[in-house]
């Protein structure tokens, strides 16, 4: 890898020391402890991590200050934001996204440096997030249009809409620090909730160019942004019992720990996107070239650091040898490079300890009978370990049970389809599966079973989240609640309505409210 030829547009020409945080509409200066932010990507010929800047290490006092600001902005549902007209909330969101688009270059640059995502995928993450915001606005308009009417049943009129839930604590993941964080934050905001948002441990500086846009696009206290450690900030917030919604994309251990600190769990709404162990099942009549191509993308896009990645491959024993030969050759042909290098699919791992963790999975599997099938498997650099294709894998191995979230690919063979089905039923996870085959008489009953084990069955394609208008959720330890453009609006709101008996007295009152536009809730205005 040539460290000297970093394109000028992507060079780190100055350190980015983030010294402010956002509370109550004010960018406050921090003079306390800070944490240096490093990239595992080297900018010198002799390998050394690259210092990118620093962030504040806020304390629980600042967390409580943010909670007070968010609570005051919500004001038990009486605040400006939760009672605002839908059109006015949309205008705030449109103002934000227009300012966000001016920061594309900075955000993409730090996506590459902070988490090692290649240029194409970093640009895609930014653009997809912008599209997600616009799609959310459009869907919110349609939701409002559908509610702009009265229902009548049994002599009672009802005007039904969706209302906010309160104060939302948003905690996003490091692997999609912009897109998946905003998949929580944007619908929570547009539905009228107030928010406290803490970036993930990695991918934090890339969000700081958007601080001013948040500050000047929303009323004070609606968006509050904290920097620091989750245990220091999130746990004390949950302990207060004043967080109404926990929105987290991460690991189930973190979700469980935070929920357990809340004193009123029955009052806590949770929206969770968690880990998965998505399998691929390759049937004997599968198009091998297509299956190999999709399994490469599924296992190794962003080095497998995706909850939607394929984490284990089940290959029918009659085609295993042919699959293995093609698959291993294509894995070893993948290019490792810095994120801005042309054609680099494999890029440095952002977590310093991840190569050692992957090595531990490999060593455990080899000690229990597995072999590395591809010649380049397990080759090490200072910030990477080349993908290893492991076979045969059995249930005593850690790589069978753990979500590896990195470049190692366990393979099992099967003769009876019941084996992978039983394994999926026993698994703690149930997000997605990929199935490769052609015979409809085999596929149809298989699909009928798989849809009851996972929440998305991908036919002859790798697992993925998008398009964002489709539901994104999981069973068991993989998710709680549903995220997508439409579903997220419902996840961060509750149905609420005004009811009135059908009589002249009530009719006159409602008519006057509507004609004089006295209520933001009771409205039959049609948003264009």
C-alpha cells in the first residue's frame, strides 16, 4: 500500500479538535478532558496510526443538562416542537437537509479515515442518507394526508393522528455512523419528539460538520448532541426514568444493560437494531457463478462489518467442491487498499483489536478441526487480517456462534435441508437469510418455513437493508420494532385521537375550529 500517494482531497491537512457540544440550542464550549481520535490508516511509509483530532469527554452533569433541555423542549407535550404544525416541522427538516448537503465532502472524507469505508461506499452512505430524509418527509406528508379526515362509528366522530412519545435517546452504530444513526434520529424528530444523541465510539468526527445545521434548523432543545462514553452518559440518563424512548443500533448486551437501568421499563418504548448471524443456503441447483458473486458481496462488503452481512455459508455437499474452488479464488483476488484506492473492496479495520479478535476465531476453529481453504487467508498487516475461508466448521467453534463482524467466513455443508433450518431455529438471531436455487418445488416450501424464522428472505441475492422503504427488523436478539421510511414513523409515535359524539353542539365546535384553523392537531388541511 502506498502511503505517499494520498489524493490531496483526502489528506488530513489539519487536526479537527471538536470543542463544542449542542445543548438547548447552544453550541457550548468544553474545557474538560478530551479523547484523541485516531485512524488505523497510516499516512506515513512506516506504519503509524493517524491522529485526526479529538472530542470532548463529557460527564454526567452535561448529560443531565441535555435531558433537562430536551424535557423542557417537549414540556409534557406542550412544547413548541410537539405541538407545531406538520408543515412547520417539515420546513425545519428541509432546512436541515439543505445545509447537510453542503457538508458532503467533509463527511465522506472522515467516513474513510475514521472507519475505513471505501470512497464509493462512503459517498453512497451520505447520498443514501440525504435520500432517506427526503423520503421520510414525503412519507410523513402522506401520513398526514391520510389523517386529514374524521371517522364516524356508532354515533361518535374521531379525528385520528399519530403523536410523539417524548424524549428519545439515540445511540447509533460505528459501521454506518451517518445513515443508521439518522435512520433513528430523523423519524424521531419529524414525529415531534425531542432528542438526545450520542455518536458511536468510532465515526464521531464525521458528524461534527453537521452541528451548526442542527443548531439553526430546529428549535432549542429539540436536538442535543453529546460526546463521550456511553457508560458515563447513557446509563445515568436511563436511570432517571425520564427517557421515553431508547433508540439504539448496536449489540443486544448494550440494549439489555441500558433497559435494565430504567426504573419504569413498562413505560419505556424501545427501537432496536441489533446483531445477526445471517446464513446463506446454496442449494444443489443454484447458479454457482451467481451464488459465489453474491456470497462474496454478502460476506465481505465493508469487510463483513454489517449486521446484514452473511456470517455463515451452508453449501450443499454435492456442489461444495465446485463452490469452494470458485469462491476461494475470488476471495483471494479481492484488492486490499486504502479507502480512496481504485478498486479497493478490502480496507483497514477501524477497531485496533479486531485483527487479533479475528485471529482468535481462526485459531479456535483450527484447533477444533477447521482449515483455511484460501491461500491468502489470515495474512496480517498492522491494520488488517486477510479474509479466511474456514471449513469444516462445527458447533463447538466460536466462529459458529459469535457474530464475527469482520473478515472471516465459516462454511458448513449439508445433505438434508433440515440441518440449516434446525440451526436457524436454534440460533439466537433471526434477521435475514439468502437462498440460492432454481427449482420452485424445492424453493416454495423452503421459503414458507424461512419467513417464520427470519424477517427477510433474499432469493438469489445477498442480505441487505435497502431499499429503505422496505421493512427492516428481526426476530429474537436481532431487533425490536421496525425501521424503514414508513415503519420508523410509526415506531417513534403513537396513535392518538379526539373523539366527539355526533350532535349539533359538538359539530358546531369542530366546525369553528376547522374553519378558523385554531388547532394544529384537528386539521383537514391537505399537504402538497
